[in-house]
C-alpha cells in the first residue's frame, strides 16, 4: 500500500488506486504528451484515513438515518454538510501524514498547485462526474495542500455527487477518492476541446479564453468557439466571443478581472494554434480509443494537457442531463446577487402591489357574472406568483446554504449549523405578526370582562376598540385559518382567531428573552476576524446576502399568503351566494356562472396512513421511534396536534406538539404556543426549523408519514438533539 | 409492496436468516438472559425453542411465563450500526406436551436438524412463545411496532 505514486510510475494495475483522471494523465505522460508536474495521491490513503479515524462508519450512519429515497434534496444537502464538516475537523492521523508530507514538500515546495479529485468510478465512458467533485486551484504550501486534499475527499459526499451516485446505482459503501496534485501552469490562453461534437459526430469543437480555464469551465467567461471538420481536420467556422473578462491568479485563489483592451480585440488563439489544439485532442482520441474532452493551456507558446476524459456516450445522456440539474441547485454568489436585486427591487414590491390592488375591489358590489370573472382573474394572479415563487424565490434560498459552506470552511465549528445563529434575529414578517398577536392577547389577559365575553361567544357586547384592532389585524394578515397551500377551507368569522388569543391569554406572555439568546454579535466578530482586507469585505457581503436569503424565505410566503387569501375571499363570496339560492328550484339563475367558476376547486387528496389496519388483518402496526433530522436542539413532551387542514390550527392548545406536513409562515402563529415542532418535510433551513430556532423549541424535520402515523392526542416526545420523535408512553 | 408487507417481510427474512435468539426471563424481579436456537412461524404468531427442564431459564418461565426475545442480524462489525436489524418480541411461553408435541417438534427440527438427539431427549422441553408484539429497530434508531391481534 502506498499513499502516493509519481505519475511516471503509475502502471496498468493502478487505475482504481489513482482514479480516472490520474490514470488518464499518467497514460498520456507515457505517450509523450506534455503535462504539468503531477503527483497521484491514491485512494489507499483515503481508505486509511476514513478507517483510522472512524469516519467511514460515521458517514454511513449519517447516510442511513433513513431511506435515501425518502430524503428530499434539502435533507441530502444537510447530510452532505454534516459529512463535509467531519472532514474539515478531523486531520489525517499524524503518523500517516508524516510519510507523505515530505514527498509533497520536495516536489511542490514554493510552487502553486491544483488539487484535483480523481474518483475511481469517474470518467469511465459511461458516467461523467465532471463538476460534481471539487478541484482547487492556486494552492500553496504543504499545510494548505493537505487541507485541500480533505476538501476533495469530502466532495465525494456532496449532495450532487450523492444524488448522482444513487441514480447510477453505485454503491456508496464502495466509494473512495484519489487525488491528483499538479503544479499549476499559469497559462496565458486556455480552453477545452472536444474531439467529437456531441451534436454532430462529423465535427470537433474547440473553446478558448484568455487566462485560466476556470473562468470557462464555471461559465463566468464566454469563450471563442471553433468548429472543425473531423475528416478533413480543417476549421469550418469561428465564432468570436465578447471577450470582457479573464480569470487570473490572485493571492491564494483566483480572480475574475476585466480583460485588457489590447487582448479583447483578438481571439486568444490563432487559427494555426486552434489547428494544433485539434491535432492534440485527436491524438488523445486515437490513444484512448474513444472521443475525448481535453482541457489544455498555452504557456509561452508551449501547449500543455491539463486533463483528458471520455465524452460521455449517447447511452448515458439521460443521466448527463440530471447531473446538470443537480449542479443547478447550487447558485454562484454572483448569480444570487443578481437574483436578490430582482427579488427586492421588483418581485416583492410587485407582490405587495398585486395584493393591495385586490383589496380595493368590493366583492359584494359585483354582479354574479363579474364575480365569476374576478375569481378567474384572481386565480390567474395567484398562479403567476406561485410560479415565480418556485422559479425565483426557492433558488434564492441557496444563499443561506452557500454562506453555510463558506462559514464552515473558515470556522470549522463543532456544530455545522452554527452559522444559522448569524442569520436569525433578522426582521421577519411572521415575527412581526406574532408580536401583534401577543399584544392582542395582552389586552385579553388584563381584561377579565372581555375574556368572559369571548369565552361565552358574547361578541355583540365586545368593546369597539378591541373589535377594531381585530379587524385591523385581519386586514393586515388575513384570516389566520386560511391556507396558502391550496386548501379550500376558510372560516369567515373571527372565532378561530379568538380561540388562539384566548389560549395565549391563559398562559404567561412568551418573553422575548425566552427566545434563543443573542450571541450573534460576538460570533459575527469571530467570523469576520478570520479574514483580511478584501476577503473580509467579501465575507461580510456573503453574510448580508445570506441574511436576506434567510429572511425572504419567510416574507415571500407571507406575501404569497395575502394574494391567496384574496382569491379565497372571492370564492367564499361566490359560495355564499350559491348557498343562499340552494333551496330555490330555479337553477337557471345567473348563479350558475358562479357554480361553474367554483367547480374546478382544488380538492385536497386525503392522506392515507400506509400502516392503517385493513379489514381482516390479524395484526396492527404502530410507530414507536421515528427518525428525522435534528433541526432545533432541545427535548420536550406533549400531546400531538396533527395539522391536516389549516382550520385545525384554531384548536391548537398551549403545550401541544405541532405535527404537520410543512410549516408555512402563515401557520407559525401557533408556534409560540407549541412545546415542539415535527415536520414531514425535511431540512435544517426550512421554515419550521427556522421559526422553531427563533423560539428555542425542539424541532425534528423529515419524518416520512408523520401526519399519518401520529394522531392528535398521542403522547409524543421530541428529541431535537438526535432527531428522534417517540410516540406513546413507555408502557409496552 | 406496501409498507405493511415490507415490515412483515423484514421480520420473516430476519427470522429465517438467524439461528439464535436471546431469551429474557426473570426470577423474583431479577432479569436473566440466555441464548436459544429458535424457529418462528410465518404468520409471526409463534416462536419455538427447546431447553432442558433443569435449566434456570425453564425454571424462570415456569414461575412467570412472560418473556422477551431479541433476534438481530449484527455481525460484530462497525457497519452493524447502519445495517443490522434488531427485533424484540414479547409474549408468553408455554411447554408443549401431549399429542401436538410431535408435530411442532418436526417443524422445529426441520430448521435445526443437528439438535435431533438433544430435542428428543425426555428431559428436554419444547417451548412455544405466543408473541404479542414485535419491536423492529432499523437504521440505528428507527423503531416500529407490530401488535398481533388475539
């Protein structure tokens, strides 16, 4: 077993140990291709590391918390984050490290290197892991190289890599990772070349940019493009790019910079050089005996091959497509900044405006015909915003995740979710609403007469001041029992709101100090102190973006809820008119248009308990311990309140455990009453988890069938440390 | 296959892959654990084992028939934590005598033929546990219960 093999000594039996990329480079080196100075770190070292440190089983335990197929992407991202943090916090055992530290030092001392992933199962011709595992450019010094080897290893368990492996049916237990360390060739012109155009097998393609390849590979720099006739080996066409930027080394990384004017006027490579690049990629194809995708660079007119891998075959194009989708779940910082501008400047004001315009329409004054038209119109407006929600708001949520990784890289915290403490205590719309509710509850607390009137439903004699406040609240936030998720139930009376307020008034006010203690200032300082100069500014910008991303996940739902409540109000008005005429024989009244407008209401499908006892079945299955994700620390016990319909919320009692499919911000007004939160939808950064953290409540998310398996009234214990929900008392 | 069938299948698979179970009895409140070679019926209602009548476990269950049994697929490897299944059964034990003994003994010996001489000894008892409930643990901490109706 050897931890590393110089590229010249890699032989035919080493493919698995040095991985696809390392093996291809070694083969090309033997064939006389010019490649940068390269060292292969074998997968033996990875295996030694995960075995000696106990990480192998810790990773598998993490991945087997529940069936992989039952995990949502957010949960897989959470798993990947926890695993990545394990790699960041556990160094290579010193006695193992000593034996190869020297080799790295002697070969790369004083040089900048690229640390590349080279997984044994990647680039085999039927699957491509391009972009799924990490590579790090411009790394200097042995300590930094060792640190980045750990990061490359961790990328074996990234969310995208896990999903892709699952799709290809690869066994995660067999996964390992080799690494290639290459001296960085600071090329002045770089590019990629395909010996065969995936869209036309008679052609080849060359793309080229100024500076380093990274700008082209991650899409930040637009390349010049040449199409080549494979048979004649002649260039058919050249499509010039705008040539605005290039990627160049900067401090301990890379920087995207404006391209000097003199360069932007001419293509990075000449026609003759393009021809030479094509000859090179054809030579690689002849050698590997299948079409190749080659990364190359010119340094002072010498042409280097950086890597070569097979172009994935047509049979694997389907999986190639999903790989793209998995990768698209991650948005770059730049992309998110643009999205933020659009959301803050355009979309949120647009939503508020849309809701306000609907308030102005007096529904009772509309004719049946106009009301039917109004329902159609509101449905359209609602659908438009629901679509925007999915296309723009959900991807923006990645801002918090991007920051999480950035934070963990810098701070290596024990708790991989420590960064969330920096995001909380932002002004969230739902917290403002809950504050207003508390104020209303206070009035009831201090007014025994009012309390009695509410309890005895003596609404007529209630003090006008209080009624006005209630009306104002409903005007601002809508009827709390309306759902934003497509439900059709909606009580018109304020009674459900009174029920909640009475329940709140019967218990002491939730003091703000009960909420999670504010340690974020100190934490923010520690975080920012990890960086210097320019990096500090970038870190602060990233934190700011993450805070907006986190806060918007709450606010967008509140605004969306308002728009939907207007649709529901119009439908309610129509329902009432239809009801009023129900007993009359004349069905040919104009009301028919209303019946039609209401006929395609979304009917929520009844949830089925997969373990429900069927007739004749001689046994019964019950849950005992359900495993989800630990999403808010703490432990609590209480009676379950299962929310299947939004109207269930009005029966919520102080101290109950909120069990639901997904907490949306329009239902979080019961959270201050709850003793714990359990959610079917999984993830650490989903709304239920966010709001539970705000109130310091134990929270478990990602329990499949939670609302079917647990019944209202069941005794449940929520263990937010371990992510376990126990159903029933301890008696057996 | 729906989730109910899956749970039953998990139990049946585990029971046919394992030869030994840990049997728990007690005497005056003092718990006592021992190993037995077992076989379970496919409907999961009964679990059989044999034991000499002179043993502590037989003595214990003659005084109090309530027992618990643990059957699991661990292999003494770290991977057990995410791979192994463990099932606790609870129920009541009774010795089978008389006409029906031979029928059940044959069922038992079909699974454990090497225990032929042992099981047929006049000092050895065939014990049937009527299972009331099973507690199935998988994925390290996931627990589901299966209760058998009377």
